[in-house]
C-alpha cells in the first residue's frame, strides 16, 4: 500500500528479527530486552490513542500501567498462597492463567479510566495534564501505603503466569506472547482510527467547535478513547509484571507516565508504530549508555529536545520525510 | 404565512452590566433569506451563539420547527438540522475535503460510535459527502487537504458541510468576509441557490450582498432589533438610516 504501512511493518519486523536473532545466537538477555521494548511499546500504543489521535495529553497513564501490573501481581500471589482475593460480595480466587488475568487487568483499568476521564475531561490543556497526574499520584501513594501487597517494597511472585500451550519461562516464547499482543493492539489502533469513531476523535482534536457544529459531542468521544487507551496500557502493565515477576509502586509513579509519553513523542505522535520505535530506541540507549554513565538520560533529553523543536513527527516522521526525498530526488 | 422554521421570542442576554441581547424576537420562514445587519458590537454574534446553543440566554425561548430547543446543547441542535457557518472559516485542517464532509454526514446521522469499518470505504458516508461536495461547487477537490484550500474554497467546504447536516435552516455568520469581488459574486449566487434547500438567517456586513439576497432584513443596534422589513422598507426607514446606514435623516 503506502509508505506509512511499509515503515510500520519494517519497525515491527525489526523488533521480531532482533529477538529471533538473539534467540538463535543464544543471547537470552537480548531477547528479554526486545520483550521489554515490545511491552513498553504497547504501553505507548495505548497512550498514543488518547494523546496522538485524541490530543488528550494524559500525564497519568502510569496509573493504568500500574493497575495492570498490580492486578497481575495480586492474582499471582493469591494463586500461590491459596487465599481468596475477595470473599465479599463474591468469592474471587487468585489465578495463574494469563488469559484470565488480562481481562481483569483491562477491566480494572477501564473502570479507573472511566472515573478519571469523566472528571479530568471537564478540563482541558494544562489542567487536564495536572488532573490526570494528580490521580496517578493518588494511586501511587495508595500503593505505597497498602501493606497487604508489599507497600513501598512492592510485591514479588515467583512463578511467571502461564499461557496455554506455551512455556512462558522460555524468553523467546514469552516474547512471542508480548509481540503478538503488540501486533493485535497495533491492528486495533489502525482499524479504530480509520473508523467513523476515529474520524470523530481526530476531528475533536483539531477543531472541537466545528465538530460540535456538525452534531458531534466531544466529551463522550474523548472518554471512550481515554478508556480504550487505558485498557491497552493496562495490558502492557500486566505483561511487564510477568516479565519481572515483580510489581512495585514505581509502576504508578509520574516518572513512568513521563517515560510512556517520551516513547510516543520520540517515535512520533499519532503515528501507528511511533511508540514502538520510541520504546525500542529508549531501551537501546538505556542498554548501551546506561553502563557508561548514569547520566545517559541527559542525551535522551537532548534527543527529545531536538525532536520536539525540529521534527515534531518524531523518528517515524523523519524516516518518512527521508524516504520521500529519496523517491523524488 | 406558513409557520416559521425558527422562532425566537423575548431573548435576553447580559454580561454583567452589558446587555448584549435585549428582548430580541425574530422569525425565519420557509424559503426566505432573512438578513441580520447592524454595526460592530451590536450583538449579532452573541445572538447567533444563543441560537446554536453555544451560550445560554438569560431569558426567552427559541423554537425550531415548532419544538422548544432551549434545553438542547449545540450538538443536538446541529443534529436537528440547524446548520451553521462561522465568521472565520472553520474546518478540520488536516482532513481532506472528503473527510470533512464525511464527518458532517456521520455527525448528522448520529452514528459516531462505530469502531471497525474504515470510514473511507463506508458508502453511506462517502456517497452523500461526494454529492454535497459537488453541490457546493468543489468537485475535483475531494482529496485535497482542507488546510491548503483557498479562502473561497474553504467557504464552499463549509457550505458542503452545512448541506451534509440535511439542514432545516442555515445560520451563516458573515460568509462574505474576506472574499474578493469575484468570490463574493460567486458566493452570492450559491447562497441564492441555497435558499431552496432551507431558509437562511444571514449575518452580513456586505450590503451589496444583503440587498441582493435578502427577502427581509432585521437591524440590530445595541442588542435590540430596531426594525424588520423588506429591503425597500429598511432602506427607507429613517431610524435605520440614522443609526446604521450612516446618513443624516
């Protein structure tokens, strides 16, 4: 089809190629890095739906990432010790099945997003940013002061949850699960943004007054996008918990919200695979430069500055521009 | 005379000590172009905003096709067929002409929460959109991004979007603003044609256009309608001449 599609496919194929290559070469650690890129990319794909397509600058997506993680951690730890999670109003037992945990993680995030979105969408601009941040920080402090699930120390679980027919401990098989979900989320985003709903969402971002004048209310459209966005990011949180077999309040912290936003901006706001490219570059830098200097994030900061100032389309936008130039030149 | 499509009674709106709309009543009848004129600051835009539902009046009632619409928000009023154009052209800049009009079609039929079918291959959107684009005189520009359209083309796009709402009444806020002489002439012809679709409440500064198009004229001064009548009546009205047309009576 078009250049956009090709660039998106190449980015995804590169990620898979790195993981497969590392697997063949017997470098399990690199496979895990690629898995981390897929998971954080997925978190960014979630945020991109709200931020990129809907113009909703949420500085609180760590809330949903953390909710996904904690739901996973709580189910897994209860499965280990056999105590029910809830006895009232109904009995809810722990579980080790990813296929059972993911819907719970996404449902919990959807409910939280419905509440947070309904309140924060009454504001806009910088107030929206602050309200979403405030909600995420509230949950962060709640997690810290909740000794039942580890409080400040976080919650470890010793067995990675299971997926039918696969050995989730094998790095390449766990990568396959994460990459598969990433592909699904990308497909979902591609379809939704081109649907009637996507048309309306992007219209409300660009010109709310005009959208209203053709009979489209912005708030329900935005709230829907916000909830879908949160669900995708929560799924990433669940995968991240299983990757580390550990969750901690830092998943809820504003640093996390900032990182997810960095993936989106670095890769390209409103570009389908932008967050994947952004997360991959982030992890690459962290891996290559982290051991050299603790201040590697200064370089990241410079990159981000350069992108925001000179290439608002992000890495994907730059690539597309370069391709166009070679085609015409 | 037939029942009015749009009927405004006793509308009042003040901002603090400033009375922007002072007991305004006016009707828009089927098939007519009713021009609303008045000096800058007379409250024309404030009146339009109250009709479309962007701001709430302090007092008064607005009926649209017999139904009281005071409690409806702007989106709901648009879906009833109250089609509006803006003083400064307002379109979705990164959308193509086709996507802009498709958006209006989708807004009008009320089915925005559909998530899987690609909008561009949805013929219930594209076919009406193409029809309205042709009607507004923009054929051949469907794939052009709205942000690169000329001023006149953007006006036509707004008209295509208004048509897509299956309008029962048009509210056009200074459509001639910023148009060249030739463009204004063209647009006058289009508006005259538009009257057969639905009646038009036309806010306009361009007196040539107003006198050429309007069946009736209302003159708004300091938030109050000082006269309503035919073109000839308004031209002859001494109070209008004094307060607006700028002549000594």
